[in-house]
C-alpha cells in the first residue's frame, strides 16, 4: 500500500491572529448595519419628511464609514491571503 505525502502550509500564529482581528472588525459592524436595515425597511405611513431627512443623513454617514472600512479590510485580507499562500509547505 502506497502512502501519499500530504503537505500543509506553515502558518505562524501571528497570521491567524491578524485574520481574527479583521473578522472582529467586520463583526463590529453588525449593530450599525441593523440600524440601516431598520431605516430602509420602515414602511410607516404617513411619512414624516423631516424625520426621514434627518435619519437619511445619519444613515448616509454610517454607510460611508462602513464602505471605507470594508474597502480597507478587503485590502488587508488580500495582502494576508497572498502572504499565507506563499508560505512554505511542510510535509506531514
């Protein structure tokens, strides 16, 4: 019977912690995104235009911050994935 040699990447613990940090940053957006969801799913009639304008401005700021954060996190993740894929394989 022939044994196949399996290779795994040597991944430093710091790389795992870096990925965990990015995941935690993404999870921190859960509550602000729920606020946006509530705003856009509100079907109350009659419509209070002043309230909608105020809330729209706040939601726009939240979305803009979220968009910049996601853009930053995607760049970080892309770099981390490149580093992890270039790590040396070790036979087991």
